[in-house]
């Protein structure tokens, strides 16, 4: 059985509320729409580009999360 040693960093991460994840959705929508609007003028192309950008950012964040999760599991 794995025993964990309490460290200040680990305690800080546990104190963060999961409701902060609710900021992710409006933030990703805003970033994706602005990024798409700087590339195109047609609304359909803006929305398509925004969806692609949102998927890319979400995928990147998921990969980083998975790497950190595996690293935490290994330590």
C-alpha cells in the first residue's frame, strides 16, 4: 500500500476547488472565437476554425494532464 507524504505543494493542489474548471468553457470559447476571427471573415469559417482550435487546445491540455497524472502515479 502506498503511503503519501504531505508536502506543501500537494496540499495546495488539494485546496483548489473543482469549480475553477467552470472557467475553462467560457475561456476556451473566447480564445477560439477570437483566434478564428483573426484568420477569417466568413462566419462559417470562423466557427469551423474555432471548433478546430478548441479541440486542439483541449487535446493538448488532456495530454499534459495525463503526463502529470502518470508522473504522480510513478512517484
